[in-house]
C-alpha cells in the first residue's frame, strides 16, 4: 500500500502578525504543532503523482465520460494515502497534478468556481446518491448520452468507495502496530469510517469526517469546489451531541481545527502569481435557512475560534450578516478581522436575498445562497457557474479614441452625445460577449455531476446544461475609473470649456507629458468615487445603471442565466493594464486602478465611512451576482475594545446602507515592505488578495504591489 511518511519532528510557527493584542489559546499543544507542520509546507512538498493513462487507452475508450470514470478509478486505487499521527480525520489529496486545476491521470481541465451539493451528500451518503441514480436508470426518458453518464456516475461512486476502503485498511494496519493514545485515536477515526461517507452520519464526529472525505475526494481528483455553509451542515449534529453529553465543546473545537489544518495540505511555501491559497475553497457562515430562520450556532463560533487562534487563511470565510444578526456574531467577526489576513469577509443578507428573488430565484433557494468558492453569489448544489470578465474602462477609451484599435480624434458636441456613444459601444460589446459563448462543452465532469441537482434527472453533465441553473455572468471591471473619467470630462470640457475634447485627448495620448500641473489639479480638485460626493456618486450611478440595464435585457438566453456582476480579481494589474492609457481622472499609463467596485487607489480621502456610503449609493438589487468592496485598515487603529467596536460599527453601516460583500484587511504597509525585502521573517503573513487570501511571501512581485498600493484607512 502506497503511503506517505508521517513521522517528523514537531516545528513551531508564529500564527499571527498584524496586531499585538493577545489571542486566546483554546486548542491543544498537539493540534497547534500539527498546524505548524501543515503551514510549513511539509505535506504540500511531499505530494506525488501517478502515471497518465497511456494513449492507447484513449483509442479504446468508447466515450470521454467512460474515460473520465476510468481515470477516477485509477486515482482511487493508486493515490498515496496519508494519516498523520495525532490527526483526528482521515483523507488526503496527495496528487500534485490536482493542484494545477487538472484531473490527474487524464491531464484534462477540471471544475472550479462552484459549490457542489455537500449538504445533500452529507445527509443521505453515497448510498443515497447511488439509489437516486439506479432509480433514474430504471425510469424511461434517458438517451444514450444520459445512460452513459449515469453508469459512469455509478463507477465514480465505486471509486470513491475504493479510496474509502483503502483508508479503512490503512487504519487497521496502524492500529495493529501502535499503542496508547495513537491507537485510541486511530480506532476513533476507523469507527467513523465504518459508517461514513457511505451512510448518513450518526454524530458530530462522523459528520465532520464525512464532509471532509466528500470534499477531499473531489479535490484529489483535481476539482476545486467551495464547501459552502459548513455551520448549517454540521451545526445540528453538534447541537444534538452537546445536549446528550456525547461531546464537549472543546472536543468539537479540536475536530473543527483538524478540518481547517488539513485544508492546508496543498501549501508548498513556494511562490506563484496570485499566491499559494487560490483553490476556491470558500466557507460561508451564519445567515438564514430556507424558512428564514437564523442558523448561527455553535459551529459558527468554533470556526471563528479556530481561525482566530491558528490564523489559517486557506479557507476564506464569508459571514452572512443582516440587521437581525446576533450581536455576539458581529463582535466575534470583528475580533478575528482585526488580526489581519483578510480571512473574514461579510455578506449582507438584507440586500442579496431580495436581489436573487428579483432575478427570479425562489425565495427558499435565495435564502440558502453561498458562493462559487470565491465571492460570486450562487445557489449551492444546483448551479453550473462561470463568469465573463471585461474592462469597461477600455470601452470608454475606445469611445474617446484612445484605444489600441480606435485612435481617431473625436470631438462630441455634447456630453450626452459622448455618453450615448459609450453606451452603444458597451451594449454592442455585451451582446457580442454573450453571443460568442458556447452553451455547452463536452469536457466530462462526472464526479461533480454526482453532487449537482439536475444532472442525474436530466442525464446531462455540469457543462452541458445538466444542473438546475447554468449561470454565465458578465463581470465588468473598471467602472469606478470610467465614472471618474466621465466626471472630469463633463466638468472641464462641457461645463467649464477649459479645452475641447480633442485637445484633452491629445494630452492623454501624451501621457500627461508637459501637463503635470493640470494632472495634479484634477487629482486635488475632484472628489472622486469613494468620498461621499453626490456629484461623483451620481456619475457612478449613471454608469452602473447603464451596465446593469444592458445585462438585464439578456437575463436568460439558450437556457443560460446572465446575472450582472462587477469584479477585477487582480486583472487591474495584469490583463486589463496593458491596454489602458492615461485617464481623464489623472492616472498615467501603467497605474494600477480600482479593484472590483472599490475607489481607485489614492482617490479616497475621507475615510472608510465615506467609502462605504459611496459604494452603497447604487442600487445593488440590480446586481444579483454581486461585487466586492475592499478596505485596507491600519492595524494600530483596531486595538482593544475601541477597535472592535469600530469594526462592528462599519459592518452595521454596510448592512444598513445596502452593500453586498465587504472584504476588510488589517495590514501595515511598512510591514509589507519589510516582508518584500525579508520574506523569511514572514512565512505565514497572510493578506486578502481578492476573493481569497494568500501568504504574502508567495505572491509574485506585481501582486504584492497591488496589495501595498491599496489606500490605508483609519477608523
């Protein structure tokens, strides 16, 4: 049996860096030592691979679907097993290729940007899923493609059981070889695996083990699904066990901690573009259930305890808040946020749920929203999700004759003429974007299909309109900078007539050379988006409404839903940057501009409350896929009770004013500069990047600069 060495000396690690206030230690020394080993990259560096399927087999395989299910079998039979002494859960995604968004053995693209149906799988087990498939095969209405898919699903369930049984065998071997506490721990894990994930869990320990194996097997096979609403899934089991005296709260916290620690299994402590933790494994906490009842429970707070103590950023967390959220939840969220790392972000149920209902989702499903493993809003376990990013600022540049294609001198007689042309170009682009997207794909996704509602019933895969909802969301970037540019042009060209539009565009083509005084005047005179200025916020609303109106006209086409979203996800410093020229709002070519729906760096002058008020000045009920507000706060302003209360106040303001999603990071720019020069001093210093956090030392230099250049705020 292929296993990985697990007997290593303990190492220690500093879990927190951003704030001096003491963090409570609730976890055992053994659990903290285990976390240190995972965070060091020990297990990520020890991953291996297995040989790809030989080309001759490709020629023999009747269908791509059957080829895929054969690959899953090979993975289940051959992937190295790993159980570490002292670990309370079994299961490890040990294949290096899986980290590359690739199905091992096949070297075929895998699935991410989704959250599949772990809640249902947990409640009925693999046995219940198998029963559904067999019953569907017995009914009429499936074509050859559908029957092939469902039979391949059964094959994948067989493979999951093979992997499961290999761990049972490995545990039995370990039990025979060990004594004392280690043997007792192995026996406890084995007891759980004798029931789950094949069957529904009978207690909290089994529920945690089952959820881990359900999630980690799809991960082992190269998929990157988010987990979703972990407290909603696990909370009822813990509540029952606590009431019956079957477990203590400290024992439950240790189990949650081991889930979090094992989620660090892909850390390699090696650098790459956007960091070492971008695997779309988001967790959603709190919020309401399908009936509208608040589900905040013991698991919610245990997760926050674990993140507070271990500062693990590999599971980004989004806490669902509303005007009815418990005060304790707000406070605990703030207490963890102020430690830095950007691990905890917040959703606003009071805005998101109505926007989803307005878009057309049943209210019961809207209340159960999660995300795609990043922050884009979706219905978990029922959605095939994708998004189509584009740069609205580039479209404005084309309107003005500044783009790489259109360099014609323009001189619209009125601002309305200019804006009308911009709107026409935006509409043309969005129509082309939607028309150019394929409605389906032949890429097999059988393991994902098992856990997405609709695929079994229809006999169609995740990428072939099988799920109940197929979503391909247009996502605009550059909207804040487009609005800022239009504000300056309207004021200086059309109202004050300081120069013609053609003259102004020549200045921008020259990248402001010889006109630095004008550039500085614009930067100092205008209160751009993010300063609670009605003039700039009004222009932002105009651009926002134009965009959301245009997307709203194509809500559903060819069975595909098109909810509007706004994002950049770092494209403001790579994919978008190359085609951007100097802008009318005073930026020069090469400047990193606004992220998501956040003020452009250096333009927000009036503090976080003004930023939130500007951000929330638009009608977010028109944006069902969502957007993000990024706020970077100086840690020294968050110390003690005053800092906690200030963060709670910020979150309440955000909810009250109607925001969607807010990412708060407490980070010191001076520390980040030092970490650039001396990364060895800060191996676990985490920062919020976009929909994920990453250890700063693993970010490429341009991504580090993106974080550093964000405006700092005091509260």
